[in-house]
């Protein structure tokens, strides 16, 4: 019986260590309902985002902007907003989004008019 307990404990410890993430993942901030973008807001948003980085385009950019808006409305710390914005918008561009670009994107989202609670 003792021969079975030790390997079982080692297996549990090994699996426990492997399941913990190295760094906490940013939240997607569910639960904060926001208004939908109308066509004018979407057109304006995409034009302004293209000024920051012309490769930011498409549906993914609109979804990323909506998630960033939820983060803003939730009151997450600015640095969390910046990091999350960098990660999300880098997926829709060919090159990584810089911290300065992320800050500009956040300002665009704040001033576009769609980033209000529904």
C-alpha cells in the first residue's frame, strides 16, 4: 500500500504545479454592458484607429475596441488597460502595438461616443 501512495502523491504534485499559470491573464471584463456602435461611430473609430496604425482593421478591431471599452468603464487601472489594448490590437496588426499607440487607442475609444454603459 505504501508503494502506491508515494507515486500517487508525486503525480498529484506534478500535475498541480503544471496547471498554475505563470502570470495572471488579463480579464476580458465581462458583465459591463455597453452600447452598440452605430455605423457613424464604427466608421469614425476605424478611421481614427487607422491613423494610429493603418494595419488595424476589420471586425477584430471592433471587438477589441469593445473589450477595451468594458475595461475603461469597469475602472481597471490604466496600465492594465494599456497592456490589454496592446495584446488585443497587436493581433489585428502585422506588428506589435507600442505602449504609446495603445494609449492613443484608449483615448480614441473614450472619445468616440460609443463607450457608454447600455
